[in-house]
C-alpha cells in the first residue's frame, strides 16, 4: 500500500497595505514566536501522525515508516523556496511536519495523509498567544503567506476568536480550504467582523482526513500581519440651535457638521449639560442614525431644572467620538403646573377657602376665572360665592405655554340645630315631642339627655332638665347642636270640688279645709263673684257656690275648685220639708227639671261629687232646662237651693 507523505515548505512575506495601521506582525524569526503549537482547539489533537513546527527547514529526504510490522520507505520533496516579498525569505516559518519524517530527520513542511489503517485522521491547531484590539476600527485585515498541496480531505483553515481564544469562528471567505497550492502565495482577508474587539486572535488548523490521494507540502504559514485602516482625522461640530430659550418638554433641533468617515450603523446623540454647562452627567435628548452631517430632532426632558447656562453637544457611537459644545448658553424654564382637575364639596357658610389649595401640584403664579368666565380672586367665600366650575390658568413664564386646570365646587347645606332655648313646661301637660320647641333649626335631628336618646326626662316631675338637640351634617359639614333647658313647673291644684251643708247655728268655717289636696295661697269668690276670705260665717254668708282659685306659674293654667254650700236652718222637728223637684224629660241635649216657682240656685254634680255646673233660676218659673250638651254621659245629681229649702234628684245623661 502506498502512503502519500506530502512534506513541503512555506515562504511568506508581509507587505503592509497602504493606509493601514499594523497592530500585530509575526515573521516567526524569534525563538519565542507569538504562536502556540498543537493546541486542542476546534477538535484538534496535540499529537499523532503530524504536528506543527517552527523552523527554517526546506530540504526533503528519504526515510522508513513502520506499518503493521512492515517497513515502508518514503521520500519527501523539498519545500518551495520563499519569494522576496516575505520579510526573511527562506527563514523560519510555521508548518505541519509528519512524525515519520521528523523521526527520519526530515523537518521541512510535509505530512502523512490518513489512510484509516496505519495512519488515523486528525486535526492540528496553532494559535496566537496574545490579544489584538481593533476597537474603534471599521474593519480589520489579516495578511499571511501560505502554501499547501493537500487534497480534498487534507487542507488548511483560518479561524478567529473575539474572546481571547475561548471560542473560535472559521473565516470561510474568500477561501474556506487552503490546498492545491505548492508555492508560496500571499492571502489578505479584510472584514468588518474583525473590527471592534479588544481580544482578537487568529489560529490555523490543518485538517487531515482519510484519503488515497494527497500531495506535499503540508500547510505552511509565514509573515502573519494584522492591521486596521489608518485613523482618519474626524471632526464633529455641534452648532447652535435656532433659539436660546426653551421650556421643559419642548422640541429642539440640534444641527451638527462632520468631517471624516463614520461606520455604518453609527448613531449621533445630542446631549444636554446641567444648568452650569457641565457634561459630567449628560442627558440624552435625541439621536440620529447617520454617517453624515445633519440635524437631530430632540426634546428637552420634563423635569429639567430652570437655568440659563445649559449647553448641547453631539457625540457618535462608531467610532466613539465627542463633538464640540455649542457656543451659546441656553435658557430652560420649567413649565408652571396648574395642577390636576378636581372636584370638591364645601360646606356653606364655613368661611373663605383659597382655591389653589384644592389643586394638587399647582404653582402659585396663575389667575382664576369664575363659572361665568369673569376674573376671580381665587378666595372662595362659602357664604356668598356660587357653586360651579372655576378655572385656574398659569401665567408665570413668557417661554412656557400656560397650563390650565378646572376646579368644580359643590356646596353642601350645613346642619342647623337652631339656637339655645329655655322651655317652660307644666307638670300636668307633658309634651309629646320637643320638636315644636326647636328655634330656627332643622327638624331632622335627635334629642340627647345625659348623652343618650332614651329615656327622656320625666316631664311630670318639677325641675330643670338640659336636653341637647343634634342635627347631623352631611360631609364635609359637621354636626350642629343646640341646648334646650326645660323648666317643669308644678301645676296649680285648687283641690277637689265638694258640697258642704252648714247649720245656721254653726260658727265660721274655713272652706279650704273641705277641698282635698288644695294648695294654699289661692283666692276665693262668693256665689256673686265677689272677693271672699274663704271663712264662711253661716250667720252672715248664704248658700251658694263658692269658688277657690290657685294661680299657676306659666305656662301652667290657674286651677279652680268649688264648694257648694247649703246653709240649713237645722230647725229639728219644726224645720220645713224640702220642696219637691222632678225630672220632666229631655229637650234636645238639655235635661228638663220641674220645680217650684220661687228663685233658686241649681247645682249639678257628677258621680264623683265634682261640681260640673251652677245656674240661677229666676222667680216665677216652674220649669228649668239644664244645658247638658258639654257634659259627659253618666249619672248626675241636681240640687236646687231655694227660699223654701233644697231638693235633690238624680238624672241619667246620655248623648
């Protein structure tokens, strides 16, 4: 079996690209080149049938390879000489070398292809050991010299890493597989993917797959160079806006001019300083995706403090660049706030309210109009101003637009318990309700005695009682109270009327003693209505109805009681018999009584002995009609007092 051992040499030369800044250059001439050999990256092995070497060997030779216990001889061709374009032609270079060739003292660029029997397939990796930064660049270029005979299963690859070699990405353009090139050629790869990284590295992998057809040389590399375009002097000038005064939240156009080249995807950003012109903590106010001069549509942020020393600058993202600061100071004012629209309920007649206090967040530099649109002071008098919608408009600045808020006011009638009163009452006429005594107040409240609505005082017991009348207010109105001082006076009591028969031979009698329960201090009148002392002398005073009157303390009425006095001669067996009286029937509601023709006094008493009426019958009539229309139904006693004596009879009165 034939083992194709392809062992060749690479020559490389570095030709700096005009206008390029070289960041990395390795010509392999140092005894400690900046490449690590035979690493395990990208599925590679550190040993096997082939490995990476750095030396200046170009000559081939012959040797022997043992396979399955049988010796096989091989011949390795010399590696092609390097052209003059390489920095050190035919000097040291990085290349693949077979283990069999190395064991035979042949150290040039060659490889033993995998056949799956004596030689197994494998990959071999060499990588940069230092980082290169391409930050700020728009693109980066790697340039190297290479050669590789190889075949469809045996070729070189180029990789890059942007994280210091932790992960690798293959560069497939313009060449994915480096093979079929037995002489040195320079390769240049430029890509924006290689720009903008702080830890960029490159690596080379030799892929040795199973094949029956391959040729030397192996993969060789020399003069590796990394460069970026020479920096072009950039210019970014922030120009002055059209105005120097702005209100927070207003739009502002920031013009700027650029020189030089900006990368695709660059963002120009307008920044605002603080009120002193410092950009220690700039505020972004607008952006523009562009690579040329233009204007940025920006907005002054709400909440920007008022000040007159603001400045603006424009910065870029790719490359990162700070533009100049505009030349003129800018004045920015905060917009005065009229606050939020509000609705409020106020209690009538509770004072004057500053309306601005009802608008949350309002600045005190505006003016008011009334519901009719007329100018208004802003001091709402709850006793005289009408309910409605009042409008507040700020007029604090000539720069910022006015703000406006509306305050809708509703008025609530206050609770009114009236005024304090003193109420006189009579013990025999307790009130059924205290509401009639409320003076000037609403009749919707509750009465409290000793802090409770029940029980109320005993109005039949004389004394002074304090009752509080409470009318509950509807929010925001508070409750109102009024004190009632109730003075209960004892009712006048003249006692119970009665009938008293006195003999003419008796001595004087105090009529008050005959009235049960009577108060003292009253006055008497005799049957003729004349003032009377109350001491009846039967020798002087005659029969008839004596009246006792006790005056009441307001509002108590006076009370009267009657003593029907019969002065009887008390003659014993010689005394006259009573004259006759008889009931003759009814005439309407009147009771008709028949009696003698002489003058007489007629006394009517009820079943309890109370005198309910007295009349005088003139002389010459024998018929008398008792007016009973205002008397209650029941049994009555009619007593007639005349010159001949007295007579009594019972009658039944019905309606």
